[in-house]
């Protein structure tokens, strides 16, 4: 397909459409491997790399525009954001309503599918004292259940997501085909593998508190005290940039790289023994999987993380270090030292990964390429 320039006035061109709330670099990278589909999206994320859009049919549109454009298109299969992503519910509901009207007028039914990794309760605020908050959350729950019951095919990326959806929204519709495919990567094409790596630790992601960066900063001096040859590389950008620079200034073992290009990120991961993503609990957010975890695994890194990620059970069962006390810097320091001392090689980590990327395998099921 030739490069296309996003337009607000045309319908998606392909019979498969993905409806996204936000679009980021990882979506663009994966879109080239997924089933061909137009992508209708509302906003781009901070890490959106326009150069990766070449060859993709991208259509930016708001909620009403999405409903109008998709209903006018020749869509046969529509992927929507998962029902527990409350920010996307208004757009999804409008699009599904428009498709219902189209079906009444034309008899054409669209297959609606969704990939599910949500593992947190977004409706907890329903017990908040403010009436407006309670009413909004109740409305979101109703919309989520309506979308949930409309889905024809779903794939859960983690067991935690399956449990969460069943608990919050009930069993799927009897006509819904539901399967679970763990959200695991395959070996990255550039992963060297091999034996034991130097005692290097990597953090990749937003420099924000919910990713555990402040806890990591407090833990690192304890790690160096126990393992003086350990090094830490921090890759990303965000509101805590000055704090990580201050850590680097006082700890010679720490290197900070702000907003590095993707090839550099993969290069660092391919040299690191340990990947840290110390996700913190939050009333409004929970780590679903963690892209840094997925990318670290694909390069053979041993992962150090908390029970907040939906992959916690799999990681704990496959030689990685998962802790249940995300606030403690001492627990994190011990976890990093444990991972450094475990003696797992990159080849050991890579041997546990599937032959086909979990997201691609899920897409095969969603778009009917396998049963």
C-alpha cells in the first residue's frame, strides 16, 4: 500500500478497521505485522513516530467523526478498544450505534472484536462522595457492559484480564468466542542471546512516579553497596527527568538518556542482564502488561517487577523476580540483587518465549485467520 496522508474527511479504505483512542509508536510498529486494517484514532501519544506511518491507512477522527466515517466505510471486522478502557467508551458506543443503524438499513452486520489486557477496576470511584463522580462511573459501567455484550470475538492477553472482566462485567455473551493468548513476545530479530551478561540493569519508559522511578532511585545505592560493579541505564523522558539526572550526578554507575531513538533502546536491552519496571499501585491505573517488560523479554533480560503487571504469574513461574511490596526501596534493591545473582543467561530467558508473538497470535484469532 502506498503511503497515505491522514484525512478527516474520508472513510477508512480497508474492510478491517481498528478503532483506537490513542496511537503510539508501538502500535505503528506492530500494525505492519498485524492483519491489514485501517486505523481510526482520536489522538497520538508522546512517542508517536510519523515515519512509521508509511504504508498504513490512518484516519484521525473524534467520536462523532469516527461513527460517521466507519458507518460509511466497507468495514466487515472492527476492532475496538477494550470495554474497561473508560476513556474510549463514548467513541466506541457511538460507532457501534452507527453500525446498528447501518445494519437496519442495509442488512450488513459487522463483526466486532477486542483484545483485552485490562486488570484493574475502573469503577472504584463509584463509591466516591461526589454525586457527579458516582453518576459518571455508573454510566461508564453501563456502557462497558453494553460494549462487552456486543463483542463477537475476544482474546485475553493475561489470566488477570480474564478474571477481571468476569468479575466486573460478567460472562461474555453466549455468542462471543473468547480465548486466552499470553501477551508474550518472540525473540527480537536482533537479540544476540548468549551467556551471562555484565551486571547491567535497564529501566525503559516514562520518567514518572507510577513506573516506580523514585523507588528505584532510592534502591540503587543499596544495590551498588551489595554489587559494586552493577550499572544502571535509565531510558525515557517525563516529569521526573531532573530527579534521575540528580541520581546520575551522585551515582557514577547510573547513565541517563532522555528520549533515545528506538534502535538505541533495543541496543541497551540487548546488553542488559536485568530489566526493571517497578509498577506502583494507583486508584485509577494498573500496569496491564508493560511494554518495557515485553521488549526486555524479547532481548533475553531477566525482569524485576511487581505484582501490578498482568504477567506477574507467568514471570514468577519462569525465573523472573516479582515482588508484592511495590512501595519498598529495600525490597526492590533485594529483588535486583537476586536477579543479578540468579545466573540466568539471555538464552535461558529467550528459551521460554513462544514461537509466535502473543499479540500477533491474538490478532489471528480476532480476525478469523485461525479458529
